């Protein structure tokens, strides 16, 4: 089930997303005594993480019962500013004093392939042989319609395993580590947060264009039995049919 929510301002998008995360977290903890969330990196979600760590929200979730994973990671040193874990550490983990045992980072000291295998194994170990079903996976959207590190015309788009894989992004000449679309689609809840005029064309392609995931990889995200939420500002939604 897909729902699209559009707001006038970026701040309204962030507030709505924060409310959504809190709601899913509270229900997951009430049902399962824990909340397993996969975070997105990049610049867009930083404001969301800062909002969740703010006095307005930080007492609305039992943070000791939250386990944090990453939907993808750049294959750079862990101290590199481009490492997604560093941004989230500053914006969310440190302000909330999240314990290390609750944070699952990608080990980029390993080779790209081994880092992906290691992360898959650690996810499987956490779920203890049960189905790998995250309570919530947060996603962003690139100008080229990629999400996580599912980039156009890369081999990982054909991967049918619910796992983590390494992918070489030729146009950037870098490796990335990413959850596959099948793993993302097993989640109970998946939410995109997208804002800004620069994302309008990508949003249109993913939501309204002909199905062509090689060109528009985010089209692959269709949860099997969970719900899919899109949180957009008016600029990002400006090319959608009304």
C-alpha cells in the first residue's frame, strides 16, 4: 500500500516524518519490545535526525530499545566525512547517548565484497534466523532516481537475494555497500523523504513514469506486505499529476 503526503515546506515534511517515526517506533516496541530501523544517509535526513534528538521528540521513544542499521554506506574510511555513520553519530547517536551495541555500522576496513557479506551476517545474527524484517526503512531519492545505493544500470538491481551487496558506481568511481531491493521490500514500513525542486523530475519518474527500474531504480521499492510512504514538499511533488 502506497501513500503520498505533500507539505508546503521542508520543515513540515520533517515534522511529519518525525511523527511517523515516533508512531512506528512506539507500536513496534509495544508489540515486539524493540524497534529495528534502517537509516538513510546523505544531507537530506540530517534535519530529521536532529529533530528526533531535539527536546520536542527525544523523550517520545524508548531509545534503549531501538536498533539502528544503515540502508547503504559509502565505501570510505569510518572517519571520512562522507561516511554516513559519522553524520548520524553527530546528529542522533551522540545527542541521545545511544549505546554501541544498538548501532550496526558497515565495516569499511574490509574489502567491499567482504564488508557486504559481514553486514549481511550481522543483520542475520541480530534477527536470529528469523525473517529479516525491519520495522522501518528510511530512504532518500537521488536526482537520477536511485535510492539507497541502487544506482541506474548496476548489477545489484538484478539481485534477488534479501541481503547486502557491494556495488561499483562507475560514474562516481566508487564502491558502495547497499541493502538489496528484496531486503528493503521485506520491511513492515518503508518511507521516502524527498524535498526540493531538484528532485521533482526523479519523483515523477519513480511514481508516474513507465516501469523501468534499470533507469529509475527506486521503482523497485514495493514492500511485499508492508506499507510504503512518500513524504514530499510541494517543490518535489510539483511534476506529479494532481
